[in-house]
C-alpha cells in the first residue's frame, strides 16, 4: 500500500493500514526542494507523528517479500512494515521509487485537488491494475474522474475487467465523511444518518435515564460514558477503561447498563433524492420577503378600493362588471375620457378613482424601491437578528465548515457563522443560503457577542488552528457556562487535557472534540482494501464504521444466522442492502432491509454491517496487533496541525 500526502489524514491512514490491517505501507511525504536532506530531519518530520508506529518502524530490519507481510518478532506488533519516502513531488520518479508498479493500492490524499489528479493520471499510466483512492473536495469532478481512470485502465489492459474490484478507482472526501458527525455533535438528539446504497440508517444518541437501561431501538450500537451522575462523561479516550464507551454491546450488557447513555439504531428508511443547495437557497428567500408587511397592506387596500369602485359603477350605471372595472382602472391611471354629459354618479366615481390613483402612486414607487433593495441585499451577508436564540454558532467556513453548514441547514437548524476571511470558501454558500454571518476574528472582543453567543445552543469551533478553537470555547464559556461546545482538535493528548480542564471548570456542560482525519481515515483504508465503507459515526472519541459486505466473500458470515453472526465488540449485521438478490421470507419481501434474527445468511446476500476498526479488519481476514473485541482504540496521535 502506498499513501501520498503530508497532512494528518495521510499519517493517520498509514497508521491505520499498518497497525489495524497489518499491511506493508510506504508513506510518500512531500518536502520542499530547499528543505535539509539529513536523516534526522527525515525521521523527525515523518515518523515522529506515528507514536507507537515509530517503534515498529525502528525494529523493522528487512522488508517483507512482495505480496507478503512481515511478521513481528514478539508476535504482538503489526505484521506489515512501514517505509517513509520523501520527495518534492509525486511524479513518475517518486512513484516508481515508492514501488507503484508492484503496489496493490495507492491513496492520494494531498490537500490540493490538482496535485491528486495529476498523480492519479501518472499512477494509472504506470500501473493500470492499481487500485486508486483519491481525496477530492469537488464531488462532481470526482465522479467524472472515477469514470475516466477506470476507462483508462480498460484501454491499457484490454483483458482487464472494469468491474473488478482490484482495478477500481474510488474518489472520497474526508470532509463529506466527517461533516455528518460534526453536525450531529452540535445538537443533542440529532440523528446521525449514514447512507447505505438505497437505505438511510438513522442512529440517535439517547440521554441516560435514572435507574433504567437505555432504550435499544432496533439495536444498540454503543454505550456511552455519560451517566445520570456524570452527564459530561469521560469523552471516551483510549485510556478511559471500563468507564469509556462500549461499541456494539450484546443484549445482556445493555440490560445491565442502567443509567447510561447510548447510541441506538432508530430507523432504517429508503433514501430519497438529496436536497440541493439551490433548493435550500430558494426556500430561504420566499416571495413575501420582497416587500415589507406595511407595503403589502397598502397594496391590499388599493386593490380593495379598485374593487369597490368597480362594483359601485356596476350598480349605478348597470354596466357589465368587467367593463366597469376597465373604466375604473382608466380613471385611476388618468387615461380615461372625462365623464362630460354623463350621470352625476359616474362623474363622482371618476373623481374618486382619480383620488385613488393619486394615493396609489407613492405605493407603487415604494414597492419598486423595496424590491430593488431586497435584490441588492440578497448578495450581501445577513446580520444576526436581534431576537435570535437557540441557534448554533459555527466558527470557520473553510472546507469542513462549509460542508457542516450545508448539513445543518438540511436539518433546519438555525446557524450563525463567524469567519475572519471575507474571501473564505464558505462565504458564498452562507450568502446563498441566507445564513447570518459575522466577519471578524473570533479572538477579538465583541465578535462572539455579535453572533448572539449568549442565547446560542451550541458552539462548533471548526477552524484549522487548535489554539483558536480553544480560545473561542473559553470565551464562549465565559459568557454562557452551560453552552454545548464541539471542538475540532487534532492532537489527542492536547484534546484530553482540554476536555479534562473544561469538564472540571464546567461539570454541567457538554464538551466534545472531533478530528476530521480520525473520522475519515477508516473510510480511506477500507477503500484501499477494496471494501466500501459507507460511513462513520463518532462515538465520543472512537469511531463506529458501516460497510457493505458480500456474504459469499466472508466465511465468518456465510451459513450463519443473523444472531449467530453477531460478534459483540467487533461487528453486527444490521440490514440487508437494497440491491441484494438473496432470497428471504415474507418479512424480507415486505421490508427488504429488515433481517430476521433467525435468517440464514446466503452467499447471494449483500448486508450492511456495523463494525469497529479492528472488527472490520478481522472480518476482512486482515489484522495487526491483537486487541480485545471491545477495545476500540483511536489511531495514533498523528498531527499537531491539519488544514481544511
């Protein structure tokens, strides 16, 4: 496996493949051409980010043979090896030195889309059978690129099956993978939705109830560290022990977990068409907002006056109602003939119509002015309304913040954005969605107050700088001590220290830390192994994965019932993929996704499983160092800084 990139996602992905799946990994790290080329600089820059992986690398004395994995001398270390190569660019020479012609898979996870595309085209030319996993923010471009690269492989290798998984191209976005979890963390009780083919899996966090076991729903995905006596919990780090979250517990463990919060599978529904941002923007600008309420009442009064005059003309002159209305409008706009020689009633009505026309003129002018003003301000950023409350303050409109903003708006959650750069990527999206936005540095006095932080429900600090996110959280807590805070932090030790300090200072408030690379790395690793990871749900500071699995390819599932295939702490079959062709009972035909616990999984079935990271590795027949089934640890503390 080859991983190209130098940010936190690249290091976490290399650690994931090496530690969890036991793969032989080459990490191609970009460096500046003028950087010092000393062994100390190389190892210090690249390997210091791996924690325990560093020790494994230093103990590797010889690379394993191609196509095989090495074996740790003590039996407890990962079976694969890890090699770090530095290059100024991912060109032909660098990819060849990294062994792309013999590699099984290549992940291109640079932050720049253009760099990844250029390297993907080069790699496909050097090895048409290579499995490519590409990180792209532009989703539409990614769809076209997948088709192009697969066609290129078919042309270069005429006998190659384009549907073969080993020659597939997968385009992923780390931001899209992490956005649902970040958005759900900001609002208690918000469903965490994972799309599995034609299905939507709705998982919800249930608060603890005194003396009661959590409601399992369709099934319990995880038990959280939060309890009725400790609502904040321990934030579920790898050092939490038994007090931390338990992933995929069995029914007996759930029944004994009285007074403990849980994440449960609430519903499985068919996936409908996605709501585009254009439709969201259209819904945010109704026609009624073009004119003020006072102006609408004025127009309604003028229309009522025209109708009254037309009816009066009909009754007094006996004229047809339509003709009477026509003459009334001519009189109002002063283009009708004078009523000379006609009845007194007609002359009086003409004078009244002229008076109504005089009153209507300023109303028409006001309507034109207000309409032009509304269209002019539609391109400007809105300010937070004075009476706004119960909203989410979103700090940072980079790649991550933009996707989270769109996610929150789809959930109809009120949002106020704060961004220091008026040219940031998400400013245009906030303007199009009519989301109130404050332009200013959050570290300056009055910026959070302008975002109505005192009446907010939660703060989402998603900038790329840990210190800025921490400062925003501390400033917000100084104003509202019980504010729900979600921080984007990259260094695990720093996140632990921040959580413990904030928990001690504000024991009644909820504080959560999330890492984009932590949430996205398992999906990229699964794609490199040829498996479709549908999504990831953050469970405090651990991750629960959802993957589509063909029963025929997995002896741990084939021939077992759904109940017997459940491995507590490792994996659980939760639904039948809508595209499955396997046979089932009447209940399966009525609701294709529903699986009876006694149903026997057949080779033709394609199921959706919830799995821990190590559980998925075991299910795929791969694995690194052993661990208890219920011991799901986070990736090594890889990056001090990660951009997005």
